[in-house]
C-alpha cells in the first residue's frame, strides 16, 4: 500500500491525473479532483436533434408535448382582438385567427413557419407587394419551415434593407402526394408577402447550422418528456401486476420433469375457474397445495409523478396549473404566482409575435379596393388575459368611481361626462377619453376654491 501511495505521488503520474484542475482540492486516494474522478468525467454531452418526423409524431400522439406547443398560442389568441364589427368580420373572412394559430404553433413545433398572403395586386408572387395596387386580400396560407427553402441568390445582400442576410424570396414546396414526389408544387414568394413566425431562440452559430431557422420548443423539453413518459408507462406495468397470485404445489419440479405439465396447468385452470365463478378456491386438504396473494407497494408513486411533472414545467416554463390542469404545483407552490408569471409570458408572446402579424395584415387590408364596408377606425386591442370575478369587477368599478368623483369635485369633469364615457357604450370602460379643459376653466376652479 505504501509503495502504491508513493507511486501515485511520484513523478509525472500525479501530474497527469490532476491535469484538468490544478487549482482544485485533490485527494489521489479517493480520486477527488484528479483527471479520472467522477466529477471531472461528468461533462455536458450534445444531444440528438429532433427531426421533423419525431416532432410531428410527438405533436400528434403526446398530449403533454402538444400542450407545450399550443398553450401560449391558445392563450394569446383567446378572444382574438377587440375591434369594430366590420374589422372583425374582415378578419373572419380570411380566417385570420386560425391561420395565425397554425403558423404560430408550427413555428414553435418546427422552429419556423410563414403565412403567405395571396393578394390580388396584378403582380406575381415573386415580386414585392405593391400596397397601392391591392385590389383584394384573397386568402392566407401557412407553410412550415420544412416546406421552405432558399437559393443563394435569393438572400438579401443590401445592408440597408430590413432583412439583410435573410431570405428575400422563399421557395415553397407543397406536397400533393407523399408517395409521389413528382406531384410536388413549387413556387416562389417575396418576403413582403409573408410573415415569419419563429420558435425557440438559438445563437447565431447554431442557427447557421439550422438553415437560418430557430429551434423547436420541444428540443429543450425532450429529456424531461421522455423521463415523464417512462414513469407513466412503468406505473401502468406496476398497476397491471399490483396483485400477484402465488400457488405452491408439492413435487412440482418432479411432475414437470416427468412430463405431467399438462396436468399441472389443468389443475391451475380449475382453481382459477372456481375462484372466478364462485369466489371459492378448492385446495387439497393434506397441505400439498397452498394459495397466496401478494400486492405490490405503490407508496411514493404519486410523489414521483409530481417531481417529474415539475421537471417538465421547469423546462417548458409553463406552470402545472396550465400544463397539467392541477394546482398548486410547478414553478412554485402558490398557484397564484404561477399564473402571474404565465400571464407575463403570454403578454410577451403577444407583443413579439401576434401583434406584429396583426399589424402586417392591417397594412394590406386597409388598401383593399374591394373592401366596401370599411370600419371607421382600424384601432384594436387585445382582450384581458384574466377575467375578474363579479366581486373583483365590482371592486374595480368602485375604485374608478372614487377616482371620477375626485375629478368631479375639483371641477375637472362633469358627472354627466364621466358617466357618458364610462357607460355610454353600454358596458363599463376602463380607459376613457375626455375633452380638453380650457385653461380659463381651470383657473376659475382654482380661484373659487370651492370643490364641494
């Protein structure tokens, strides 16, 4: 032992074993901190990239994976938008809500997708959209990133353009028959006629190896989903074998060796039939047979499910209250804090993805020459993510009433004007627009000093 110890500390052996961390605590006897220690041999390994076929099957067959993709899009488009009836009618004509849902979902699933606006402007799809010649926005079509390609000459090389270094023209491949590639339809479309939805952000190096597209949202959740699936399937096996029957029979080995296995199986069949039919077990009275039931323990199984479901919540950023429909669990144990964080995520997604898409559509729609019943205003807003209860709604109106009373008492507004702005449209409004007050009216109120 002493010789082995001296050998470890002698010459270059120790230096070679500790070359990874020279500034670390080292114990050669336990291999703590040396080159072949458990810690130093534990490194991050690059995982396999999920291809389109795996992603498609996960989205189709795995309910949790589908919820991870759809949840933020569902909540972002719930209620769609608040706008005038004619504007909503036009959005409905082009099926805008469903198209945006598909494009946003496919973008999160595959790492990218586009909406192509088929516009009647007298130009081909390869040419830039001319707003002055828009006759009608005919329809919207969605294509995921695997249906798109780009030729080198179609990359924008003008650094003064918005999409410098990105495709200026997309080549779309739409399969008509998956068993016959000859029926694929190819066409090119200019970037001005498209809106691009992305997926999970990637660094520039990784993005360049991914044909310029983002990553799938499921890529970073894959290990957690796989582990959770193993736990679920293993639990099913435990339930199937929850009660195990044990039958003891004297001389069983001899009977099997003597070719009497059929008689043994016939005897077991009789016992099983008698138990099933009359809930009675017939055994030999001489003690040569014994019948016993043993149940498997499932203690701790529910906690195990919860721990692995929390891993999915942590990887996806979606609270358990939204992903699994259970509360409270997931990102924290309060439930209320989970939803607040989730609403912040949905609001950010609305601002980054949904709002620019709606504004892009409005720029095309407002130039339509065939739009006869144009609304008087194209203003719009997102509905609230959270609908207050009746008690909360009453408290909100009470607070706004107290604020209005302060302005009325000081002469800034009249009671009739406040009522008209708050309830004139038939429903309560949070934000109201008031006429500008003349400076003379303000001075008169200040000099009078009577605000009763």
